[in-house]
C-alpha cells in the first residue's frame, strides 16, 4: 500500500498544469517542490530544497499498464507550450517606476513642426492667409486698339509682403534696406519664397521687363517689376463718342489659393497706383487709377486672389465727331430733299415720282457704303447699341419714310382718293416741315443722350 500511494502521488504531480507553478506573492509563496516534468529544467528554488528520491518498486503488470496510460496523458499535457518557469520569470528585468521611466520619443509630425521651414516655402509665422499688398502704376500708354480691344502700355507692378525668416540687423543696411536689380534679382528670388502673381490679361510675352528687389531689416520684402506689352481690356462704346473707358490690368495669384495667399492694398499702394502725368494718348485723355479686389473662381469651389487695376480714359469727342458724325448727319438730308423738291398746285404734284425715287435709291446706296466704311474702320461699333448704329438706323428709317411718301402720295395720290385734293395739298405741306423737324430732333436727342 505504501508503494502504491507514493506512485499515485508522483503521477498526480506530473499531471498538474504548467501555470499552477507560477510564483505567488511573497507572503503566500510555498516551498517549491521538484517535479520531474519532461524537458524542463528544475527551478532554482527547487534546487535549494532537496527531496528524497523515490525507491525503485516492483509494480505488477496491471498496475504498470495503468501507470503507462497516465504517463501518456502527462506527456500529452507537457507537450503543450509551457509557461515561463519561476526562474525565467524572476530573470526578467523589473519594470521601471514612473519617476524612472524614460520620456517618450517625439513623433515624426512633432519633429516636422519643430524643424525650420525652408526659405522657399510659404512663410507661416504670421498665419494664413499671407497678405500680399499690391499696387500698379501706368508709366506709358502707347496705343489703344478699339477693334481688338487691346492697349499697349508699360506698367510698374509692386508687391510687398512680410517674411520674418528674412530679418537681419538694421546695422547691416545703412540706407535702410538691401537692394538688387535686373540680373542680380534672379538668384535672390530663387533662394526665397515669392508670391506667384502674374498679369492675367497680358497677351503674349512682354516686350520689355526689368525687376528690382528690396529687403528691409524687419523681414518686409518689396518686389518691383516693370513690364511692357499688350493687354486685353473690354471696351463699352454705348455712349460713343462721349464714352469713358477703363484700361484694366488684372493681377492674379497663379499658384496659391485665396486661403493661403491674398491680395490687398493700403493707402501707400493707392498713392503708388497712378498714371504718369506725362502720358499722352492720341484721341484720349488719361484720368485716375482705381483698384478693385475681385476673387477668381477655381476648381472644386476654390478661389484665387485677383485685383483689377484700371486707368480711366476719356475720349476726345471733338476730335472724333467731324470725321464720323458729319457724314451721318449729311446723309439724313437725302430723304428730306426727295420731299422738298416736289411742288403741289391745287393738289397736283409737278415733279414725276420716278425722278424723286432715283434720289432716294441713290441715298440708300450712299448710306450702305458709309455704313460699310465705318464698320471696317471701327468694327467695335458694328456690334451692340451705340450712337453711331442708332444714327444709321435713323438714316434707313428716313429713307424708308421718304420712299413710302413718294409712292403713296406722289405716285398713286392715295390721300386725294380718300379725302380730296385740298386734304392732299394740306398733307403735303405738313410733311414738308414735320418730317425734317422729326428727323433732326431724333438725331439731336440721340447725340445728347450719349453726351449726358
């Protein structure tokens, strides 16, 4: 019986799970016992506590088979991945306390924020959007092409912004700033951020261009660019020849949207934006310069900063009217002559209608030729409503009225057939003064409305 009890105890210890031997708190840890587990090194505590080896026993065959079955079960359990032994757990380094734990390494984003930004990147020290102050001065206006709606001019564009990364001691600039001009500007611009502001309505490449760059000790940068070229600008000739046009130059931020870079102007920009007093434009008089902020719509609902700088010019009407309006007003006399040349005596007309009709047809061809000539020289007047087109319309209307009078009154005596000779005679007298007055009053009203 004693041998059987010892053998059963050994088998029970061999079948215990591996996690049952994990270390307990120091106050409740029992003395370790050396257990003959398969392929497991004895723990350090078990080595310090000797256990008497069991004596060899002669077991009967039935008991041996039962012991072999239980040994197989124990071997199956021991084949599973065992937990760390007590010695292995004790060998791990203890966790550091909060006071001794090292500080976490900074993240990549934090290092990117702390790293200094390159000078060629958009400055963020003053926040977004970065306000770029703009101004434009008209140095010279050579010509205005009304047919193409363009003008050739030389303009000075000034841009100024603040970049605190470019600050330097004031003692390094005795004159108050550092300056570079022409070829020396390009290397400086390549090493720093500059706003990509261009001329949106410039046709083709500039015929002449020069640049100047100034940097102030407080980080303020001023870029001056002189450009000569042809600019497109829509013209409104509704009040021709008493019209006032605006020669516009559009400044647009080409790369950055308005939430990053925006254009603005202050009082000194308004003072800079003016026309040179010596500007002389053939047929025009230069006036004031106006600045207007007008954002430009982009893709996906984005907006780009845009500023319109316009030079107001007034047309010299007295220089235009003789060459254009005198032929128009003279052509109005043709239908009036076709009416005045006839005479009525007792309700009978003395001049035959076909002779007066020839005058009207000749006047019609004359007006058509004049209209073709004007549209060839000033094609902008051919489209839209303006004083010239209205006067041409009045000419055609007067010719048509004269033709109707000649056919109905002079040729077929339509009024005499309805009301008699006396009424026809009175009608003719009325037409001889009413038609010229109505024609002249209409022409004068069209001219005065345009001049108002």
